[in-house]
């Protein structure tokens, strides 16, 4: 496999970035650690999303070349669950409080199998088509946040004020936390609990050029330059993500974007 271009940018810093890219002889992956919605950390000093991304990255680098998607889901689940045990975390508590789990999405290309595996909320351009795998509740909550933010602005709230304190996100945060109870029930994630394979998208490749990206790119394009241009236009014209692109969070002051972002374009040879 040949890398054409790649880029990772943390929304706050590279050191705290929860997105990752993995490239080996047999696999290419983009991993998107979920933004933490709790102060509890599995490993003290590191956000749960970043720690989960690091664990998945390390696992992919040691995978057998012929591993199947089902085997990957089973083995990475075992790896994350063992991490909980090693850290002295009660599995029963995590079962009842999924918001405290290590959680990430991943999109993986298997060279040996000529397949793409989409586990969770990720996006790609493959076989000349755009494909995503969004969380079922995300659009509804993004629309709700947008409606609240638009109403606050009509009442006199300034965009810059909402970029300092996102009152609209705070209003939907209980629903975001509640939606975590649907992890690996109505949508797939990597979190140390059984991944329902029926929700994992598997794409069989018949075109050599592929693009993977995390959802930090709201408008995925065929090149980094085009994707970055679309992102910058979004940040300039709709920094709260409540009009042209609606999301559950906006571009906060002090950050370089509304989310971490990772992009890789490559050829299957």
C-alpha cells in the first residue's frame, strides 16, 4: 500500500489529540477516540478517548495479516476489557455507566482481504463513493443544539460568547450522556464490550485509491487541500456549527477547530 498524503491536527494540541493514523505493511487505519463526557479517567493524566486510540493503534500494529473483521472486533474488545482489569476498574460499573468507558471508532483497510471495516462513526471515499457510518442519535441532537443556539442568538447572545461557553451544548449534554447507553446496542464502537457485527460496515474494494478521515472533516473531499479548504470555510462562516453544518459541538475559543481531525489518502497496490 502506498501513502499519497496524510495529516493529523489536534483541536487543542497534538499532545492531547484523540485521533490517530496507523500504517503497517498490512493495514491502514484512522482511529477517532470519543470526546470524554466525564472527568473520570481510566488512566490518570490522559483523556479516555486518547488512551483508547493509543491502545487500538498498538493492537493494529501487531495484528495478523489475515485477521477477519469479526476476529478484530472480538480481539480488540478483549484487549480493552483486559485494560480495565489491569487498571482495577470494575466491569460491572462500566456496564452500568458506559460514559466512563474507553471509547473510539475506527476505520481499517485490510490489504490481505481487500476490505474496509467501519467500526463506529467514521467516513471514507472508496470505490469512487462517499461512505459514512454515523451514530443514529447524532443528527437529532445536533439539530436540537443548533435550534437552541439560534434561539439564544436571536435573544441577543453573541457568537463569540457561545464560543467561550457553549450553553447550547450544555443543554444537550444530558442527552449525549444518555445516548452512551446505546453503545454496542444500537450502534457500534470499540469500548471493551461486545460489538454487534451487524452494525459494522464492510466494504469490498474494487478501486485502488482510498481516503479515510475522522469526523473532524465536515466535508470530506478527494484531497487534503480540498478538505482543509472546506473546513476553513465552515469555521469562518459558521463557527458554532449550527447552520451550514450542524454538530453537537462548535469551534471553541483557544482551539484550532471544533474537533481533532485525521486524514489519509492511499493506494492499494
